[in-house]
C-alpha cells in the first residue's frame, strides 16, 4: 500500500493493475478550463479527471467556508465509485507537478474519507512527460463500484477551534502561501490581507527541488523541525488561501515522518470572511 508519494517508475509498472485507479487533478487558478483541456489532449493512460471547482469543492455560499468548501459527501463518494474506487483500491493522484492541487484529493481521501491507500505521483505529469513515458487521450469508461466513506469526527480544524486556542497558542498554524501574501503586502484574491495571528510561513513550493520532485525525507524533516522549533507535529494546523495548497505541506510532513498534523480546510478565505476575527501583518 502506498500512502504518501510514489515514483513514476512504480506507477508505470502498475498501469494495468486492476486494483489501481489514477486521477488527474491538473488545474490553473487563473484559467479554470485549462486542466480539463490539458487532460483531454493527453494524460497518463487510464487516468480519470477531477476538477478542483467541479469535483473537489462545492460552490461557496455567503462567504463562509472559504473559496473551496468541501463537496457534498454523498455526491463525491458516488463520483469515486464511478471511477472505480472502493475499499482497498490503490489511488494515485497527480497534477502538473506543482504539488499545489494534487494534495487536495490526497487529503480528502486519506483524512476526510478514511481511505488510506492514496499516494501522489512524485513530480507529477511534468516528470512523466519529461521521462517520455506513455500518454493517452482516451477517456476511460465509467465504473459501477461502491465507495463507502469512513469520516473521522476530527478530520479538519474549524475557525472556531483555532480562534478559541489563540490565547493559549494551542495550535501551530503553518501558512503555505507566498511570503508577500502571508505578510499582507499584497492580496490578489481575498478582500483582506495578512495571516492568522501567530501563524508561521512555509510556502509550499519549498517542498520540491529544481527537478519538481519532493525533497528527500530527511531534508524535509530537518526543515520542518527547524520551523516548528520543538513544537509537536500533532499541534500543527495547515492553512493557505482556500485549503488547497496547504495540503502540500501536510503531505511533506507525512513524508518526513512528522505525522499527525491537520488542515484548516477553509483557510484564509474563510478566516478573513469574518471581520471579527483578528488579523496579523508583517
């Protein structure tokens, strides 16, 4: 069972494995149609496509819950069954190689729905293409499987829980956004800039090397331990703009053996929607 990241070679060796399901999650925040178009043009053979806006989130309502609130669980589990996912299925997910989007589905399956057999493709589609591996434009047929969710009551941390723990520093918030957004110098998407008071900044691109693949586990561990400065991984709550790129930091910590951190799924887009919540800058 693969539960964090797998290599292109391992996936290549299992392309015809009937117990494996591959999901393409490529997306572009500035061009929402790009991922679907890229998938239609070419993808890893047998891969299905899940869109961030249409499949991995539901439409936001009233500003609360953030820009990418979790989808309806009944609808989403039905979609998983339709691509062949059921108990025991090994799921492999990939994006263009940025690690920005792929972690979202990894976290949804593992932490939200209780499906441990899910791993991200290290290096994503960019690595697959660079290595001149087989691609396809064939859309795989729909399946008729049944996926049953096993939702944990504490799969994510809410804004209220974070707010109530601020005075006691009960949580270590790790913000995955770019430094200038974290500091509140620029905010291209949300109406308010800044970060949750006390939050640390770990931009998610730091988890990959120049080749687009995850840094070695030992290096990730060293860097996160330096950031946390002795605080327990179990106290960490990951945040970002809308609960997407934060999953890349959660994944990196798991790869590093620093297990037990959680996600604030609404993230900054949810936190900043309530003007009564405190905001820090700088």
